[in-house]
C-alpha cells in the first residue's frame, strides 16, 4: 500500500502494488501467506485486495506447506468469505497448504477444503505417483513449473487432462526456452487464462490435441 512506503526511492520505477499493476498490466496476483497466523493471513489478503482495487483481478494463495493442518485452511477460507466476499470470490486456487510429504501425513486430506476453492500440490509434485496420491487425498490438481523439468510437466499435464482435473501453469518469470515451454503448454490446454506470461491458470475440462496425443501414447 502507498502508506507503507515511508521513504520513496524516486527512481521512476513503481514502488507500490497499485503502481506495479498500472505499469505492467498485472491481472493475476499470487499472495504468499504464513500459514501459522490466521489473523495475519486474513489481513494480508484483504489489504492486497484493497490495493488491487476494482478490475478483473484474480488471486492465488500460497501457504508453502505452513498450515499446521487442513482445518486451519478451512477456517481461514470461511473467515475470509465472511469478512471480504469479493476478495474470496477472486481466489482461483490455493497452493500446497500443508506438508509436502503426503505419505507421511495421510491425515492431511483436503476434500472439504477443495469443495470451497481448488487446492493444488506444488512441492509435493515429485512425479506421477505423487500426483495420483494427491488426487486420492482430495487435491484438485497440480501447479506445473518448467523449472522442475519440462518432460515431467508435459506428462503431468497430459494425465491431468485425461483425468479432467484442475491444472495451473506458473512460469516463475523464467526466460528463454523455459518460458516458451510454459506458454506453449498453457496454449495446448483447454479453457486457459493467462496474464502476459507472468502467471497462467487453466482448468482442464476437456482434452487438447496435444493432451490427447500424449495421453493416447502413455496412459491408455
């Protein structure tokens, strides 16, 4: 927020979120959260929402495994919806709320949370077996990143489309070939939404030509 900048640098570059939004045409905002302080997490989402202001903005929330349990996430979402329905309504998906080791934490099933907002794995996505286990535990789908390996991203994307589950693609501002890979993968998937290549989120409701071809060869 503007009031947080006590000593502006004044170099001509944006220094607040509203300024960055205007300068770069940002539409998709990823909000990092603590996961161990619900009041702080709620305030952060609400303040980012206030800073973003009116417009077609959408958010993703990333707890980086910090939620102590799934109930923390459920309570957080209910309270956010009560305090700021508009901010809640802009959330596209939630990323990796609890510990990445799914086998070691079988209690962390997210079926109830995923009924509220799609929940995807990130750190847990180490391969196809982990992806399938996550789906069994109630996850809506996965977040794909080219920096984790382009071949694996293609395999998971194909499997996700075959199973018609939620999929999001995040390029992490990677340059060169990895950015081309991310954009192309997003373009090959159905019902995609993107924001100038910085972030892309898609919900796989059908199978693209690429997805069908890979699925036909690998998963039939």
